[in-house]
């Protein structure tokens, strides 16, 4: 420890002793004034750290599916993410195939390809028969990985050009959560705790405005486990609910589209890839028997919550494809 570090530590302990010591009403000396000043600054720092919760303002949602457009990806879609990487205030879609990551705009009521980057480098040693893909928005980039390549991509924009750097080996399931595929299999982890996919959210709030932290993980049995925590302060999160949904496919996401503080899970059924499919919406904590939102002739290959117009309200976009087709139809849920 350096001399400066020793001096700093002594000063910190002295301040703590001053703050902890009881103040006397007749004590107006320099040490007492210093202690009072330290207390005021510590109180201000504590209040600044814990922001006053702001309850969400509900909006009316019709939950109606409207087709936005179609995009030919050149290969079958295996993962879908949403992020505003170009920082224009409106989020883009990032579609992942076994070969590329494709950026798609859904502004002006139509789908348009913005750019694409290709996977490269060393092929995966023992990939599963079915291609597995994951895409997660994390710290200003989209991290995309597929089972055909040893490394994924960190996708971002350089000016008006979509660029990519190599990502770490493995799959980023959620920010800060990496996983490896079971060797030769299409799931993560061992057989006893195997999951197909996971989704995490840390940007939603409960009805009182307290931040939520949510993790939804899909087991190989088709059961979706959703764990919700409320966070009174950074690092001070507590369990707020555990929910289970059955017959869930690999296309799902968590959102609060109606902004009532009660998140919804939007998910496809656990049908075979490309088979006729349907979308369901379930509000966590509500025992509602809402009928399927939409039935499709093709399979739902991806579902994401996305702020398309930059107004702070998220919508849901679903990507639908037929068996063997490289084209996806994009549907917006209003």
C-alpha cells in the first residue's frame, strides 16, 4: 500500500468515526462542524443513488397482428434481437442465420435491409444437426453466435456501415451470462438442467415504479420458467415471483407493452420448425385464458420486444417463415 493510500484510508476512518459519534448540542467546534458536513454529504449521496420510483403510465393495446413486410435473409432464421445500435432513437432488428447477421429497419411501415455481416474464422468442432443461434443486445452492440462457428460476432455500426468484431467463444444468453452447447446437442447445460434458450430484462418497472429484473429460461421439456425480482436499489434485488408456462417454443420474449407494470410473455407454441404456429400473450400474475393472438401458416422463428418509433413504448415483432424458406414475414403486434 502506498503512502497516499494509507493517508486516504486514515482520512476515511476518521470521517466515519466523526459521523458515527453522537453530536452534543453545545459542541460547535471545528470537528463537530466537519462531522455535520460529512453527514449532509453522505445523505445527499445516498438519496442520489436511489432514484424516486416513477410508476408507469398505462397505454391501450389492441393486441392485433399486422404484417409489416418480408425480407429474404439468404438462409434460415435462427435468432432475432432488437437494438438501437445506430443511435437514431428507433430500434432495428438483427436477424441471425448460419451465415450472416442482417440488420433490418421497420420504419415507415415497411421492412428494409440495412446491412449484413458474415460469420468467419474457425468452424465449430462438433456442431449439432440443427443450427442453434443466439442474439443479445449488450452494452451498445449485438452479440450473435451460431452453432456452426467457433466464435460469434459483436455487431455495431461504424458510421453508416454495419461492422463486426469476433466475440468470445460460447453463447451469450443474457448480459453477463455465457453458456456452452452440450457437445453435439442443440441445448445448453447438462441433461438434468438443459435449456434451449433464455431471455433477460432489466429495463422494466413494477406498478409502483421499482425496477424489475427478469429471467425467462426454456427447458427442453417446453416449460418456460420466469423469475422476477424487484430492485429497491442497485444490487438490492429481492424475489417477486416465479411463473411457469407450458408448451412454449424457442421464440419468446418478455415485455410490458401496455405499460401497467405487469410484464407479459409473448411466445410461440412448441411446434416443429416451420409448421403452422400461433402466438400467445400471457400477463405474469394474471390467471387469464386469453385465446391465441394470431395463427400462422408458417412457423414463428423469432419474437422480440422493440421500440420502433422512439416514443419509449415497446411493441412486439414476430418473424414467421415456411419450412425450408429463407424469407421471413415480419408481423407487428399493436
